[in-house]
C-alpha cells in the first residue's frame, strides 16, 4: 500500500503533460541538474550510443532499445510478445514525447527490462535529445 501511495504522490508531482518534446527535455534538464550539479548539456550522440548499446538484462539476455524499436527509431518495432510498436522518432510519430507521465511510465518499465535499474535523468535527456535529432 505504501508503494502505491508513493507512486501516486510521484505522479501527482509531475506536470499533467508536456506539450512538446522540448518541454520534456526541459524537465529532464532540471532533474539532471538536481542529480549532478556539474551537468552541462545533453548529447544526441550519447543518446544514440545508449539506444544502440547492448546490455545484459536481468533475465540474462543481450538487449538494447533497438531490440524492440529497431536500429532506426523512424521505423515501427515489435515487442517480445510480437505486438507492433509505433515509431519512436517524433519527426515520424507526432504523439511521441508529448506526455511526461507516459514517458516516465515507459522509461521506468524499459530501463528495468534492459538495464535492470532506473535510468538517470542524463540518460533520459540524452535519449530524448537523440530522438529529436532523428529526421
């Protein structure tokens, strides 16, 4: 029950939505500064490397973001259950990165599946910055 209230409190602390991917990026900038006072900027190149890097999942599989989302985030992907995933790149899918609560939900779930931990604000911001650079 405590975890439920903690999650509810966290969600209520989030803005209702981020109207643009740039607003989402601004949110992660503020978080990154809180996590690391030496934070200077996000990097699309670090985000690209993060997207493509393979990690050993908690289940022992070699996985990356590209495992489900394909190497090209402009293309649709498939979940492990073979469900279609719409493209991640906001240039192709205008609904991506426009809702902070939804972005946080997927970061939390996918970071745990791929990395076995929460992603840092730096990783999230680099990832978003990379997706915004994909045209």
